[in-house]
C-alpha cells in the first residue's frame, strides 16, 4: 500500500498550479469504483480541494481559496453519506498534507503540526515548526516526519503519531531542490531536483524511518530529465522519469522509464523503458500493478499497467480521447484516469486485472478545471475546482 501524503507526482503539481492564483467552485465527489454511480457530492468551504485521505470511516480534505496561502481548513466527512463531521481552521492551504490513521488526523498549521482526534477534531497535541519556508509531511505508521526546507537546507523531525513527541531529528544540506517525498515500510524517501531546476539526474535519498540515519542515495534519470514521479509499495520505491534531446522536446517525443528500487538497500530491481511522453511523471501503485499514462507510440492517448515484481507490461490500451492534463489513481481492483480539459473533466475507470473498460463520467465543469483523485475502500474521490481568471486570461 502506498503511503503517499504529499502530492508526490510532479504532474499533479503542474495541474494544480493552474489554480494557485485563486480557486472557485470546489466540489468533492464520491463515486462507486466498480459501477461509476455517484454516491454523494459536497461543496467544501474553500474554492480548491486537496486529494482526499481516508481512515476510520471518514474522508479528510484540506480546502482554501488560494493554494499558496498558509491558511486553509481541514474538513472531515462521513465516508458513507458525505455529511460533514467537523472542520478545523488554521491549517495550511490545499497543497498541504494530512496523515490519518490510528484515530488521529495530523495536519500542518501555519506555525505548528497538529494532532487532531479524528472523531471530533479536538486537539490531542501540537508541535511548533522551526520556521522553514516550505514544509512537507511524510506519513509513516507510528511516526510522521516533518520536513522544513529553507533554500537547500532541510530539517527532518520524526514525531510520535499518538503523542507528538520528537523521536529523532536530522539536518541536511540538499543536493538540489526538495521534491516528492513519502515513506515505505522502513524508509523515508525523497527526491531532489538538480540545482537551478536544470535538466539531469535527480538524487533519490532514503533515511531509516526509525532512526533518521541515511541508508542510501542513488541518481535517477539523466540528461534530458526534467520531471520525476515517485510512489511506493511495501518496501519498494518506484520512480518514473523521461528522457529527450532538444529536438525531441519540441515534438514532445522521447522515452519514458519506470524503475523499481529496494527501499532498504537502494538496489535497482528492474527497469522498464519505451518510447513515450518524456514530460509525463504520474504513476499509481495498487493491486500488484503500476499504472502510468503516456507510454508507447501513442503516448498522448495510452494507459499502461506494469507488473510490480518484474516491470513487464500487463496490458496497454489506447484511443482514450485524452486532451489536457491526465492523472492516474488506482485501488480496489480499478485503475482510474482523470482528464482535466479546458472547461470540463472526465473520469474513466478500467479493471486493474486486464484493462477492460468499466465506466466513464464527467465531473462538474468549470473554467480551468483541476482535479485531485484518490481511490480508497472501493470509492473514487474526486476533488474538482476551477481557477479564478487572472488579468489577461
């Protein structure tokens, strides 16, 4: 099971960035993963809606009117009916993370990390932030790791999930800009973008989740790599990156690679490479499969499932009619493709085992529509919102 709490794929960040200047018409939909039937929809208090996190029969989202703002609202909904159970203001905006398990929802505030009782939102503990400009929350089972970054200096702190007490701390000078970060069963992993946002290999670093000691570091990608996606399954880390020359970049041509690393040792287990969209970095891991959009000769219109153990292609389907930004989610035996277009959005679902088409439905239209999708407990949760037009739009 993936333990992703941060928006771990660059593709999702590129999509969501369209709404940073302001957001409107936020909607959270719950859709039956097998049938496509809408179970419920709600209008959260903010214009933009984060990816949903689920635990203990509840659905948690962070909402705000401006995703760059340090002010947002954490809202808990009943997973069965969509009724609001409680809300907690003074959390960071919709790009921030929420970790929910073991009866607690852990969220980032403007100046602290908050541990909230998931039954009613009451405070169980609070830990002050040290003042880093950018803050990320990495979700482990017994620990949450708070990462505060100022320029290329990073402070890692592991907090006990139930008490908020500090278990370990580590300072590092990063080899680039801090990027996607998550946890496997035993490691906290993070990618760093090369200095200055230049093309090239991205260092992938693993810290021991219990002690904070660095386990290993490995470079992924190479010349022509501008985006890298990251996900986990148990103690395997999966990365996706593209490669291209200057001539290929103009035509959006090149290759796309998915590679698997042992999260404990850094050993590369397998690598799958084929022609594809070099700018696509999204991937989702579930049901012993890895689901990616943008592989193959018809990369702009292809969804592929790879085997977790070997990287072999399990199935590949094309002619999906995708235009705009695509993101992938998976779970409950279903692979879900969300397409954000100019004024509408579509959700397409396929059987994880063989790629057979299950259903397709539109989500609420809005100018500059943006989506954040999660699959959990047999339900597809889609956060949809539109951007507020800026001067010149």
